[in-house]
């Protein structure tokens, strides 16, 4: 006993799709007199109403929306082009800096003194020797960030690196900076000599 899919679906409660009803057209018979008196309908009664033409205000508003959308699209394209140009400039500058820093890096593999500094809104560190720490704090050395590493270089190399790619300068100590830049130089923050921990 095989039921068709249609029979099975009907058995499950699905309903048949309604067939579109064909519009009934009145037949005109030759013997029927035409009515042209009070019962006559206007000639446009059987025709669908024509869409009203848009007003001048609607046309102006549509044109303003189109112009605005076009301007926003142009601004987005220009902003994307600026981002791409900036990314290209950064890549080229980073490549020039990498080539420039070949054989100029002073990092020592077994250095054990950490020198902490703020870079990119976070505290970073580079390991240096005792002599390098003194020179770094005196402004004779500096730190360049390249490819996720912090490279120790001389002050002259740091100045040239800054000319090539300023965003890569991670630590540059100015020995002539006034001490007032340090907020903890205020006497109220000084630790007493007799304080015992």
C-alpha cells in the first residue's frame, strides 16, 4: 500500500495550496442592449488608477538623499585610501629602519638588569648590563622597538632611527629634562630616612 507524498502530507494535516481564482469576465451578448443612461459607468472605472506623479519636493528630497549617499561613499573610499597609504608608508619606513639597524644593536644576550619604561600605554622592559643601564639613564643610549623586540642603540643611532620611523622610538631619555617632570619629586612624596619596612 503505497501512498504518494502528497497523500502522506495531506494525512499529516497539511492543506492543499489554494489555486488562484481566474477573474470572471462578463460575456457581452449581441442581443443585450447597451446601457447609456443613468446606469452607464465612466470609461475609466475598469482601469486601475494611475500612480500620482511625485511632487517637486519629493524629487528634491530624493536627489538630496542620493547626493548625500554618494558623498558618504566617496568619503569612505577616501578614508580607506588614506589608511592604505599610511599602512604602506609604515611598512616601507619599518623596512628602512630594519636595514639601517643592521649591526648597530647593542643588546647583550646575558644582560641581567631590567630597565622598565612606558611604551604604547604599557610598561615594557629591556635587559641591559650595569654599564648600559647607567648610559641609558644618562641619555647616551636609547631603545627602539622593531618587530616586537626592544633594541638598545646609541643616542646618535636613535636620532637617525627617529628620522626614519618616529613611532619606533620606545625610550629616549633627555638628560637635560627638568626634574619637575617627575610628580614624585615633590617633598610630600619623599620617603623618610628612618622608615623601616
